[in-house]
C-alpha cells in the first residue's frame, strides 16, 4: 500500500500498490505520485504506476525486451520524462536505463551488456537528477574491475562511466546515490572495503554547489526550508527574481517565505555569489472568490486569489476567455467569454491549476445577475 504519515504520527492509506515494491514514491510536477513494482504486471516482469488522489493506474508493463524487474524507483528529469533502471531484461538481459512520459510511452536509453561489461551492468540503484540537469547512478557489476561503476547520462543522452569500483573502494553499489548541496555524489556499496562489508563513498566530479528546498511547491505565504552552505553570509533570497523574506537558522539551513506567485528557481545571494536551487519551485495558485457571482457574456468579472501573477489561461465552465488583465498577484480582471457555460472558473499558471469552489452562473443578456 501507499501511505501518508501526518506530522502528529497518524498513518493514512492513500492507495493500493499493484504488488511488491522497493523504490520510493516520486511526487512529480503534476502533483501525482509515481513508482515501480519489481514483479507483477501483464508479463510478470514489473510495472510503472501512477497514484492520482486515491486511484492507482498502471502506466507500463515491463516485458523483457524493454527491461524487467525494476527496483530503484523513478526520477523526474529536467525534460519532464521519468527515468529509471531495471535489474534485468533488455537486449542482453543485463538491465536497461529507460525513460517514460506521463502518458506511458517508454523508450530504452541504454542496454547494458554483461559480455561487453566495461560500461557496467545490472542496476538495483535508481538514478538521481543532478543540479546540472544530468542523471547519475550506479551498477553492481562490470567496469574495469568487475565491481560495478558510477555512471552519468547527460541531457543529450550520452552515457559515460565516471568511476570504476575496485574491491578496496567498494563493490556492488545497490543504493541509489544522492547529491550533496556541495556538489559531490554520495552512496553506499554492499561489498568491498577494508572489512569486505561495503563502504560509504563520495565522488567529486566537479559539480557545482547548489541549494535544495525541502519541498518544491507551495502557496504564497508558505514557509520553505532550504538546505545549502554559507548561509551565515546570506544577503538576499529570490523566487524567480522576486525578493522573499528569509531567516537563517544555521550555516547550512534557512527558511524563506514564498512571495508573489513567481514559479521558477530559488536563488540565495552570498558574498561570494549566488547559489541556485536544483529544482524549480512551483507557486500553487489559489482562487478565493470572484465578483459578481453571475453575468452575461461580455460582463466584467474580477477574480481574487493568490499566485495569479503568472496566469496563462482562464476558463468559465470549460470555455477559455479571450483576454484578461493581471492587476496583481491577488487579482485578475476578465470578461465572460462567448459560449461560456455555467460552472466553475479555472485559472492555470506555471505553478499549477486552481478551480473556484463557487459556480459562476452565465445569465442570458436580458436576465439580471
């Protein structure tokens, strides 16, 4: 099952998972959760699934040629695709790296080969999205010494080996690596090391420092925790160029309040320069009301809310308006469009979509609102 743990310790079941799973759930930009199962599905080779609300949908059934038995979970790339690995399947049954879009269309990016094993093969670890936009991961076998590799898949889909494990420095990197805000990659191996029981490793490949918000979406006024370094010298914090109030907790942790609805990267100014977040922060829009509650086609309507400054579209009962004015982050002015239907008003921004709790009534030209 997929569950939610509230701050007061209450566990709530969100949805049922198809079968055995090990990888963590990924919450994507669209707000849904995505995960993998090692087994099950049409071909008993594992699945990729989506949880939207309390509903679980199978997006893909692994079939062998396109990979089998995924374990490491998914990561969302800068291009909007979800990337992952499998422990088997592919052209040589040594596992694959794949990408899949939210509609369920899967493409194999890398076919590992246990015979030509210099690139490494078979991954139980998932991939991590680096702050540079590239993907990083590890294999448990192959490489120069047969003990596995640390790999990179660039945004141009070029595959390379960054490090070849040898037994003294570790062997069998089963765990998904993580990137520290200083730039280095950290991970663990199951075998190797001085005692033969595995190691904790770090790899410095020249990746630049960055900051990492504890969560990547929220409404205007929310407090966001930010991890990084050098915060004792922080001079300013901006969300997509809009200044935000902030409070330094320590040299590596600070909080900031989400300003007007500017979806984009967070930056922290230091004496030495700026640090940028590894993810876009999405400011969730909200409609708190509108006036008047009814009107004929062509009537002026004022929409109130938060996070509205980057509005892309407005619809009345599913019908888009032809033009609108952004008065401020908390107010929009528009007109009831031709063909509008009685229903809810919906506003879409880069941060998401918000729907009014009230219904707007489209009146006939002769009726009084």
